[in-house]
C-alpha cells in the first residue's frame, strides 16, 4: 500500500451499483480501488455491490425501492443515500448519479436537458405537460450541477455542462483510464493466431471489431455499409432492432462478412484477432473501447462526436472522421499492414499516459483541493 503524502481522507462514494458491468460503474470501481490502496478511508453507498471489489472499503447498502420507475428509483436512491451520509462526517462526498448532493460529482452522460432541447415542439409539450418524468430528471440534474466540483469524462461532456447548466467554473475533465497490463500488445500477440483461426480468418483478411450495445447511437448503421472486399466485421455486443441490421447485411450482400457475436464474457480475444477497432458513434460521452483498442496497440477509428476523439491526432495514433462517408476510405487505407503497425505503436504510447492510476492521481489532487477549500 502506498500512503498518500498529504494524509488520509475520509471519502463517501455514491453510485447505485458498485460493479464492473457498465462504463460509469467500472470508472467508479477502478478509481475507488486505487484510492483505497493509497490508504484513504472509503465508504461505498450503493444498492448493489460485488463483494470481491470492496477490498479495503466499507459498504453502506442503500435500500432498493421504487424499481417500477427508473426516474423514481433514482430519486429515491438520491434521497436515501443523502440521509444516510448526513449521519457521518466526510472530507469528501463523491457522487456518480443524478440528484445526489456532494462535493464532487462525475458526469458520465450527456444531460437530459440536451435531449429535451433537440426535441420537436410537440414532443416537448408531451414530455413537460403530460409526463412528470422530464420534470423530475431536470430537477435531479440541477441538484447534481450544484456540486462544488463537477468532473466531466471528456471535453464534449464539459461543453455540454457549460451549455445546458450555464456553468463555467469548477468543471474538471478526468477521462476514464485503461488497464495497460490487461490490454496490451503482448496479449494480442499471444492470442492472435488461435483467435483468428477459430473465426476462420485468412492471414490477409482485415478484421474490423466493433464493441458495444445501443447500435444506432454507436453508429453501426454507418459502419456496416463501409465494409469492403476482404474485410470482416465482428460486432461484440447486444443492440436494438436486430432485424434491421440483419436485413441491412442481406441487402448489401455482405453475408458472412458481418458477424453478430452478441454479448461476450471476455472481449480480449476480439481485440486479439482485430486489425482495427471502430466506434463511429453519433454521440458518445467517451468510448472506453477505443482506449482499450489503443492500449492493445491497434489502430482505431472514431467520430468527432465521441469524447475519446480528443486523445487522437488523426492520421498518427488513430483516425477521426467528421463525416461517416469517410469511413469506407479510412478502412481501405488500413489495408496497409505497415500503416497499421506504425499507427498502433503510437496508439499504445498514448494509452500508456491514460491509465487508471493517472485518473486516481487527478481525483486525489481534486479531493485535497476541495477539502482544503471546505476547511
């Protein structure tokens, strides 16, 4: 254990589920575990927690109520956790969910208000007049936006906070990290031959990997038509409108060139067989699969609308497109093995500076700063 030089902090961490499934949940777990290893006293306020992840931490279980409604359940969780925390004395209260008051709140998604602003007039009338759901979500967001320190997981989310909540100060950007020992070129080399053999890939086949659910938002509609001769797309994840995508594959005559793998327990074999990782999202708060691909030493392609695009100098350590029409040409260009090797090497170098330890360093500094101001 490495004790922090400025002394131990007593921290309350609030998140509905302290588990490793889901981007926000993994983010919270990975940072909390590293801060606990540094000697900080961390209490977890959650409805559900994986006991194996609580080493060095204490769980305060929040009652699981009003599950019939997602927004009411969120409101209930916020109120109950706040009441439980009030009975304790903490240097820092760090929340990961809407509606939970605290010193620090991490924003993992675009605001509900942003979605409302993009609705048609009639849709807004329906949301605001007929359904109380919108009002409650907006109320919970306002509570979250009043935290002393707001942490955005990307520059895109920071801009969203500034625009939707008219806030310019106390916003910090701390992107997710990546485990560079698990996701690494050495593991790719060790697994690659067998992983490609199992999927029937020829040595010259360009294997394109897409990891994620919510297919429409993550841009699968643009990626499938971009597939060319000698390319095979592996879709690891479960999304909506499956019949739409299977019909699209059939209409384009792609046949076995697009393979829907469903949810997978271990994504590493897919990175091992991959020549390129693609996330062409229409809107993406960050996009952790891109960073995982970079850590594996693979070239990546993503859209300008993804938060992870800020890590990429397009043409050097990956590719970023403004228009999805450019996808086809980008994939064709990566048919050059030497270009993939050089780009993948630079991608790995970038990922080495984006570890979970680095994220924990930033949070620790922020905690000390806010705790000092509070004192």
